[in-house]
C-alpha cells in the first residue's frame, strides 16, 4: 500500500467557476434546462444507488492478505515504513 498526498479534496472557490461552467454538459436539443437537470439528477441517483451497493471493504483482498500473513509470506521493512510515514507527515514527499 502506498500513501500518497496527491489526492486532495477540491474546494469550489470563485476562481474555479469559469472552469466548471465550461465543463458542464450542454442542454440536449428539445429539452429545457429544467428537464436536463431532472435527467442529470436521475442519472446521478442511479450512480449513487450502484455505488452504495458496493462493499466498503474488499473482503477477498483482506482474506488473501490474512492468509499470506499467516503463512509468513509477507515481509515488513519497519525502517522503510517509518521513513515513509515521517516523509508523508513532514510534507517532504514532493
């Protein structure tokens, strides 16, 4: 597992507004903007439903890792782990 600082939450600041407007989907011909929004909301709702049905944890991967640990097949370099944690928290991992 790799710890990365590259995934940071984005903020919707006023300076980002022009970029968001340009990336919005155009209204389909024959639909009003209200219909297009309703269509988008329905699509998002379907995606959220599908996402909520996924497990929060990959149980198969956990079982595989537990078995590998029990067999002694996984090694741990404590010094490398400590260095990685230190680098991550000190902000020097750029």
